[in-house]
C-alpha cells in the first residue's frame, strides 16, 4: 500500500492530500533503488528530493503500469507523458532512470530534439518518417516509443531551401499513429503550455492534450546542476 502525502496540480503545483492506495509495489524501496541507480549513473551527488516526490511517484506508477495508483493519480496508462519543469530540475535524468524499470518493448528511446533537427539538416524529409510512420520495430506492428528531450529549444531547419518545423511535423504524424496504432510518445520540456502553443500553434497543442499525461515539477524545484 502506498500513502501519497502530496499530489501536484499541474496548473498551480499546489500539494493536495491523497488517500492510501493498494498496490503490489513497495514504492519506498523503489525510490531507494532509483536513487542508488542515479548515483551509479550520474555520480554520488545524485539525490531524489522530497519536493519532487509527487512527480517521481507518478512516473513510477506510469512506467510500472500500476493501474491502482494510476487511477488514484488520474494517470491514463494509454497515453504518453509530457514532463515539464524548469531548467536543471532532472527531467532527462529521471526519464533515463525510469527506462530501467520498463518492459523492453516499451522502453523509451530518448533523443534530443536538437539532434533530430541536425539530422534533418543533413538528411532531409526522410527524418520525419524515421520518427513517425517508419517508427516500428522490424517485421512487427509494434510502435517504437520515443522520448523527445527538450522540446522547444530546437529551431526551424532548412533543407535545400525548404523550411520545416521538424518536431511539429513529427508530433502531428505521431498523433495520427497514436489514434490508429496506439503509438506512445513522451516529451520533456522547460516550457509551459502557453509557450508551447506560441511555438507550435493551437492545432498541435490540442493534439498534445490527447496524447499526453501532464506531469509538472513544482515551480520551487531547484536547479540540480548547480
């Protein structure tokens, strides 16, 4: 049984009380194991901070596919995750660590949005297909799960005179595949929903609401890179 002392509202980051939830997992031990894995990967300074606990518990419930905790936390296990938070709060690190507890077919492939744009600049429009309509494991209909890291930091890219908002096109295509093939996508970003709409437009923002669970770090979360 897990007793979540706090639940974070994505809109105002205000902690709210939740009741105890029955679960087959020992979240206290899992948090300790994750912190140890983080120290192994990132160094002895790595630590899971109490202020981030609500977000980390939600990530655990999602990647463990813990239906009872997901129900209590309002998490849709059939959607992806939009993980938002200030610079340096640990979004990418946590997504990397969560791969360790995820079933092989559903492990997210984490890739920088800037890297995808660099690929587009070199290889052109085939890159859009690589991360959307061609994003299936060989000889299967199982979609690849990608986590696009640092959405919003990339820029429009030109290939042979044609300018393209690369990530917008990829996400729009993956939305169609989410509807038709249950293709899951995860995203990390430093931006809020209004800032994302300013870059990608209302059309994509509307689809992102359908594609993602919103997990937001509290605004008080510190920059762990300092």
